[in-house]
C-alpha cells in the first residue's frame, strides 16, 4: 500500500488464484509452451531447492503433468483465456512483444490509459528510452546482477551454476534443445488439449506447432 501510484505487481498466478479488482488492470503474457519448457529447465538449475539437475527430456513429463512450480501450463493459460477481451485485461504473446517491441510498448501504454500513450506519442526520446530499457540485453545487464546479489545474500543459489536469470529470451530456442521424440509428444499434447480452443492457433505465424501435418 505504500507503493506510489501506479502500483505494479508481477505474479505467476492463474486467474482463479489472482486477487481480482475491477479497477485494476491485468497484463497477461503467454509464451509458447515449448520455449517455456526449455526456459524453465535452465531456470531450475539455478536454485538448489528445485532439486533438479536433469535435461529438458527429463523435465518433460513433469511439465506436461503440471508437477512443477506454478502448476500446469495449460491450466494456467486456460484460466486467463476467457478473460482476454475483458476491458481491464490485456492478453499478449511474448513472441509478438519480441518481434515488435515498439508496437508492444505503445499497446501497453494505450491499455494503461490515454495519458500514458500521449506521453510516448509526444516524446519520441521517452519512447526510445522505454524501448531500450525493455530490451533483453538491458535486462541481462541489470536484472541478472541485481537478482544474483539479492538471492546470493540469502544463500539460495547454486554456486556451481553461472547465474543467468535472464538467459537468451529468443523465440524458438526449443528447436535447439527438444529432441524429435519429445517434440512429437508435445505436439500431441497440444493438439489434444487445445484443438477446440482459440489457443490452438495462437502461435501459427511462429511455426511452433505443425498443424498442417495433422490436417
């Protein structure tokens, strides 16, 4: 409550566990599950409390069953999906944000309120500053350093692991780490789970799932 306005809180909660206020605004960022799997595998190696030192292949069954921190990816996105058109919810794809960060920044500003969008429209230098501060390269320089200091002081980091909380942040890194057999399993899981949902085609332009092969 002591935070200055506008107050900002980042969570990983599904909609059913997220405290809700109609006056609050919610920005939900969805990333394709293949890249989420790879990212979470590397993330887990940073913290000994996860007690996980395996590969992406080792993590896959736990990921599909939701036996990981924050639960099942499919349950999470399905909880927010029905609210994607709510006036106080902005549903965004991580891949869209990475592909066009300027468009993403302006979209968020418009969602937050006309005054925020107007400031960026009237001040190109401010817009450029926001874009630069939002870039993954800047996050690597600042977030990794700050988080390593914070968590390191608490003694909860894996000292044998280079601390890269913000790692690559790219689209499609799954192609480098998910084997063909596991990819088939992920394709079937996604098909079975989302075939009758609009989520099924969310990542079509990023060639994450081979829907054509199933037609």
